[in-house]
């Protein structure tokens, strides 16, 4: 019976303490942020696309096994577009020759493949000649140029990969061996590639596009840096403007801005201290923290200035604001942190980092909003305008309260119909992912990749490792026939643009060593003969162009690389699984298609499954916290409806608008749950205050809740929506999609808290205060103030 009084007395004593020791509190806050922010010097940016996958991710493990077996596949593909549409003119071949030669000198370059350095084989008597397809092309006759073009367009290794079907565009593929010892290896390779592109474009008048995995993870880095440079300042501007328009106080706006800055610095500094590396998703944390941090300050300031307008002096109004808001702010901060901490169940480590950094920022905002903010407001001059700046908003919330109270049954019926309709649309969403579409069409990586996809070759690849089971087994004709039959099947698939296989090399060598007779363009019939061909060919290859990208060291297995057109993850998975099934059924070989594209293709589904557990745990924890804080099992259970429903409604609307759920979108339920619970807690806490302390009936208590916290809920929701709308402008699709869906969830939550929640309370709670509500004593210490608060709503 005394717990409620004790809680109020504790909050009042705390408020007195903060005001009395405001200078000490201010100093402690500054020292705290300096100590925490010092960890910023340890922050690094991890721009490796593999960071999106947990160490136990089966697709990542399979890919890394393949990388250890064969040459690594990290690459940059240069697409050379001649101005006159002929990639086989003397000048264009000279440009490709120079690009090929200089590409060898790019940082960490391991191998360079192009039309000009393709190892063309031919017979001269009993000898096998291996040479570059084109060398010194500026001196070539028209017939020689025509011969080079003819070979390039008919050679399986080149056609569809390094030259398009009409010979108007050619490519140079550079494979890199990144040591993975520092964070700047990728950017160094990209910087060198871009400098080379600029040099050759100016010298030869060509246009060169670039794509590949090295360009991909560099695009992750550049998108994040661009966002941090543009979105964070934009967010600060919006928050400062909205805060000032609400409180009309320069000093209060400054204090709020400091709370935000301190919260962001603390979170990012702590991230550095504990060794978190920034990635594109986690680099969105400062924007999200800024958005969430301002909400606590708004609640404190709105109550402060309302009290000052009600003839209270600043110090008394500040104490009352702390007393009234400390509990709800503490509860909303903890529940928000729980929501973000549920992201630790994600299969994508960057999403875990985002959740952890944001949770630290939310808790830092809690600390600073109940220490730094009141200390500053006690020190700095502040006055409340007699004319409320939010009068129009207050009038709207008051009218809305009247409407819901008068028509709560139709409101419940309409909410039920709309909810069922939108929830029924959730199945329209499909789990799909496409790492190219993560990037906005304004980014150079997206533009170049789209161009290469449409005009030269696909950028998605599947890599199959086919094991013969025996040392030197790749020369076994039976095994080679299995490989060749698989390759033939692959080339018949409509999604496949190119297949790179050792079986084509055996075909060509067999023809060469039979006097270049086209009738012998087939696989060798004897394993000894095939092994001799392979040895002779390998001994003739120049340094850097060996067969390590196709054969393992013991020559017991071979890699088949399948290049695919642009497609979504569901289609990509279908192609990969068809290949595995065909191999198993027709050759008995067990192999799975791996590679970065297929890794991304599976991550959304894995993430959804892992996040279901995290979200359920978060729901349970948040519900228990609300039930304990409100001391009402019934209202704790009731709060689940406006807390869970918004995310479901948002996904239903998403099914109409987009219908694609990628790894970022799959995170939204846990995030949104933590965010939208804030408004429900503030509304219910004010509703219960009116019921318990003033003995008001349900209708009057709802009017009190609208009048005392309606404006703050509306403004903080607007700030949250604005913040995530700013993040939605990100050029990185993971962040923008997550932000859009979260903003929709917050909007749905605002509507639910202003219509469905009060209607439910009226429906379930129309009688006088129940025993459960009335069990707490009604105190009179602040009744007059709170009744005046109702007469002079915020």
C-alpha cells in the first residue's frame, strides 16, 4: 500500500537533489561524456561484405571453404565501351592491352583476365603453342583484327563474360588477394582502379564502367560516409527546429541539443571501447539515437513550461516535471532498449551492432534527460510564453478526445475492420533480397553494375566445386563427361549468361593436339592423354594465369563458375537448388552453389527465423515491465494491442506498396516494438494517474491523458517519423527500407494510441475505478496542481 507513495516520494527527493546539486550534476555529465567519447578513437569501419554474415552462417562457411580451395574471387570487372561501338579496332585493343598490363600493378591484384591476354592455343606440328590472343594490336592488319574478334566471340571462356555478343563491349577482370589485415585494403584497390580508369578514358576516349565484389564492399563504405555527412546534419536541423517551435525557448532548445549530442557521443564512444566496428547498417545508429533521445527531453520540457504557464516558478515546475515524468521516461527508455537489444538474435552481425549501439544511446539519453537537462534548465534563464505555441495541436487532441469518447464503439469497429484488412495483406510480402538493389540508382556502383548487367555480363555468380574423389581425378574422362553434361545443362538455363569450366579447356586442347581438326573438339577419351594435355598446357602458361582458379592443388576437384543475369534472391536460390538437384540426380556428385550473391539470397529468411525468437522474448520482457510499472495485469495485457498491432499493420501496408522483405526490413518488428511502446506507456501512465490519484472515471481520465500528454506524444511521434524519414533518404537500401517501414509503424502506433487505445479503455473500463486501480491510495499532494493541469492542458 505504501509502494506508490514511496515511489512518488523518491521521485520528489530525486528532483530536489538534482536541482540542489545542479552544478555538480552538470560537471559529472561532462566528465562522463568525455570518458565515454574517448572510445571514438578506436572506431573503425569494416567495409567487407562478409561482415553481414555470422561465423556459423552455412552459406558463408561453404564460400570460405571454396575460397581456401581455389583462387579467391574478390574482383573488379572493367567494362570498356568504345565510342564507335567496335571493341576490336586497333585502338580499342591497344586500350585493353594497356588496361590489362597496368591492372597487374593495382594494390593486391592477383590475376588479370582480358581478351588480349587470353591464352590462345594452337597447333604447330606436334607442338602446342600458347600465346596472348592479341599483343601489339596497333600494328595488326584488318585480317588479324578480324581473326582476334572471331576467336573472342567463339571462345566459351570469353563470350558472354569478357566480350558481349556483338563485340561492341569488352571487359577486363582483375582478381584480388586482400590480406584482410587492415580496413583500407578495399578502398586502396578501388582508388587505384579509379585512377587507372580516369587515365585511360582520357587517353583513348573510351567509357569504362566498374563493378565486382571489391567495388561492392567499397560502395558499402562510401554510402555510409555519405549518409553520415548529410543525414546527421539534416536530422539536427529538423530536431532543433521542431523543438524550438514547440517550446519557444532558445535555452531549452540548446539544452535538448546537448542531451542529443551527449547521447550520441556516449553511445559511439562506448561502441569504440567494446570493439564494435562500424558497418553501413550500424552507421545509422547516430541518426536513430538523435531521433529517440529528443523524445525524453520533450516530455520534460512540455511539462516544465506548462507548469510555468500555470503560475509555478521555474524551479518548482522543473521539480514537478521530473516527478511526473521520471517513471514514464525510465520505463519507455528501458522498453526501447529491450526492443533494440532483441536485434542480437539477428543472423547479421551489423544488425546486432546497430541494436547494441542504439540501446546504449537510448539509455544514455535517459541518464542525460533526467540529469543534464534539468541541471541546465535550472542554471539557464527560461521563461514560458503566456500564449502556448502548441495551442492548435492541443485543440486538435482535445477534439480527438471528445470524438473518441462519444463514438468509441464505431471507432473500435472501424479499427477492427481496418486491422483485419491490413493484417490479411501480410502474406503478400515475399522474402527477397538483392545486394545490387541495396544501392540507390544515384550511386556510381549501382549505375555501373546495371550497365554491365544489361550490356556485357551478369554480376551474380554461383560457384560449384565438383569433386572426383581421386588425386588427378579431373583428368578422368568419366568425371570430365559428368562435368561437361552439367555445364551443358547450365547453359540451357534461361537465367545463365556464362559458365566457366575446365572441360572447355580440355575440348580445345584435344582439338589443338589433333592438328586443330574441328572434329576433335571433344573431351579426351583416355585419362593419361587428358593428364598429359593438362600438364603440357600448364607448363606453357605465364605467371599469374595458372589454373588455380579452376583446379585444386591435388587436381581432385574443379570449380564451375556460373554467371547469372540480375535477379531477386528467391529466383537465385531456385537456380542454385536446381543445379544441386540436377547434379545429384544425374551425376551422383554432391555440390552446392555458393558465392556472395547466394549468401545474401538466404540471409533474409535466416534472419526472419532468428528474429522471431528475439521479438517474442522482447514482447515478453516489455509486457512484464509495463505490467510491473503500471501495477495492473489487465492494462499490461491491454497494452500489447497498441504495441504489437502497428508493426503488423505496417507490414500489411508494406505488402501493398513494396511486397519485398529483405534482411533490413526483417529487423523492423523488434525495433518498432521498442519505439512505439513509448507513447502507450505515457498515455497509460497519465490515464492511471487520473484514475488513481484523482478518482476520475474513464472518460475524464482519458481527457486528462489527452490534455496532459497528447501534445508531447504527437510531437515526439512527429520527430520520430521525421527522423526515420531523414534516414529513408539514405542511398543504402538496407537503411532506407528499414527507416520507411519503421516510420510507417510509428505512424500506425500514433493513430492506435489516439483512437484504439482510448476506445479499448472505455470499452473495458467504463465503471468507477476498479479495486485493482483503487488499491493504490489517492494522495492529495498534487491534486490541485494536476487539476489545474487539466484546466490548462499542455
